[in-house]
């Protein structure tokens, strides 16, 4: 009942966001901010993946690099970035030299304090890791998802062997890189025993952090085939993973994250609480009370070449920002400082304490299920204008740009 009420309230807050496709506002940052770079290329498309990507080609890569370097040149930013995170798509479809060009262009304007990147293991080599380290990356995230060939084949994902993953992680750690591995729970063909086996195998390699993502279905995004089990069962398997991972020295740092050591890295968590600027097609930014989202690759390349900076813009909606802060707090499994939350969420937290979801500032078992369901709702219902005409008041105008830009693929 409490879970259903909180999900309804949150989804209502998210539904209020309506975007307009228009010239983007000038960025304003005071204090600390983050930088996100979106690399939109993949070698193949995994059937479950909702993130924006197009199939890699050298021509598209050249156009993308030209556009993103110009986008950085034209952007009026300065100061100190707390983090730079390169995500995708598959960032390692770019050569390390291409990544260096992007980073160097940013460093002409801002000081960058920490750099992390997402990597597809099937395409990753020791040499690539060595070069990333040489240009200043300290943190990497590798998408393993499952070691089962039956699962991987069913989703069209590039196959990687356990031995290859083990070699990469051991080599990355020997270079002093901090390593997160993404595992997924509930993929097609991935039954409970396969999940248990996947978690056991990854824990024997001992990456610094393991993230166990339940299979999520984003609003109005095609994702198929459907999950192999219910959300509650996916949560149950993540709870089992907690028990198993304790035996290997991991502690739970979030509802879906487990780490050895004290250094934790949450690529998305910070995005909920500090302003950041995104570069590249479909990249998100939040600053100056605005939420800004870049267009898809074809429109992005065409507009930047024409000297235009167009994007989907919406005023940051206070209720949605507050719900995301609350979601971040319970994702971290601690509710110790509620001072920056509005009074209705403080009352809601009091109710959660009275009904046994929170005890001594920490989430209980049923509290963790609430956190799982709230986080799932935040991700699945986050308003996204790309491919969602209902979220954009002038989508026709955007479509007319798409016809001119025309890769004909999203
Ligand atoms: C966008 S991928 C980037 C890295 C690289 N392309 C790869 O696949 O390894 C980042 C992570 O998103 C997660 N992911 C993708 N689709 C998901 C879904 N439907 N639900 C939950 N997590 C998902 C996967 O764990 C994946 O490792
Ligand atoms: S999971 Fe990674 S490799 Fe697969 S389609 Fe998504 S971004 Fe590309």
C-alpha cells in the first residue's frame, strides 16, 4: 500500500514535465558540477537496452567527433568539474586518441578532478586500458550482465568469456584502475540459478564494485523479450546476492550496489543532486533551474554544423527534483539527514519509520524493497523527450529537423 502510494505520487510529479525544442539557455554553474559525455555508438543492439545508440560506422564517428569538439568549443564553461563520466552506447567504439581529443578540449576550459568511463568487454583489450590510464582515467565500469551464452545469444549482445573478463579486470586493477562491473538480473533465459551462478562467478574475480541491475523497462521504450521474473523476484535475487557477496568481503552500499573497500563510485547518483552538463547526442544537463536534453545524432550534427544549439528544454520541476533526492537517499539505504526535503516528504519518512520501513536511520528488509521499487520507478518513469512526442509541446518542429538530418534510425 505505502509502496503503491509513493509510486503514484512520484509518477504524478514526473508527468508534469513538458519539454520544448528550442535554442538552449546559456549554462550557469556556481560551485561544483559534473560533466557527462554521451558516445552513441554500439557494434550491435542488445534487445533489452533502452539507451540511445546507433550502429557504429567510421563516417558517423567522424561527424560525431567534429560536432562534439565544436559543441565543447562553443560552450561557455569554466571552473572545476567534480567528475567527468563517459557513457553510452559504447564509449570504447572510439579510439583512445579520440577520447583524448575530447578530454583535452574540455581541459582547455575546466579542471577535471576525476574521470570514469563505461566499457564493453567484448571490444576491450589490455592495451586500451593502458592507454586510458595514461590519459588520466581512474575508474572504469565494465558491462558483463551475465556469463551465460544462452542469455547473451537471446539478447543479441556480443559474447564475452569469463576468462576474458577475468583477464581484463585483473589487468585493470594491476594498473591501479578502480573497477565496477554491471551484472543484470531477470534477463530473458536468465533463471534464478543462472543469476546465482553469474554472481558467484563475478565475485571470484573480485572487482572493486558490483552493480546488480534488475532488468528495467523504460517508459515507451521498446525492450524485449520481457523479464524472466517479476520485480519482486528480481529483488529477491539481489537480496540473495547480498548474502553471497558478504562471504567475499563485499558490503552493500546501495540497494543494487556492493563494494569492497571504502571507495564507491556511483555514476548516476551524483547526477541527482548536483548540476551537470552533458555533451553529445541525447545527453542530459541540469543547470540554472533548467533540464536540457540534446537531440538525436542526425539533428545534433546538422544543428552544430549550422552554428545552432538546439535542445529539449523544460524548467526543473520542484516536485520531481525533491522525489529524486528522496529516491537517492533511500537508494543509499540511509535516511540520516532530511533537512533539504520538503515537509510532505519528511512526514512520509516519519510514516515509514512508524511502519517499520526505516529503523535507526537505516532501511529494513521491507524498506529495501521500497527502495528497489522507488528506484525502479524513477528510472522507468523519468521523462525523456527522445522518441516520446507526448513529452514535447512542439514535437512536429523537431520531426521536421529529423527529416532534414535523416539517418532514419533511433
Ligand atoms: C549503456 S550500457 C554501457 C556499456 C556498454 N555499452 C555495455 O553494454 O557494456 C550500461 C549498463 O546499462 C545496463 N542496462 C542496459 N539496459 C538495461 C535495462 N533494460 N535495465 C537495467 N539495466 C540496463 C547494463 O548493465 C549496462 O552494463
Ligand atoms: S547494453 Fe551496451 S552494448 Fe548493448 S545496446 Fe546498450 S549500450 Fe549498446
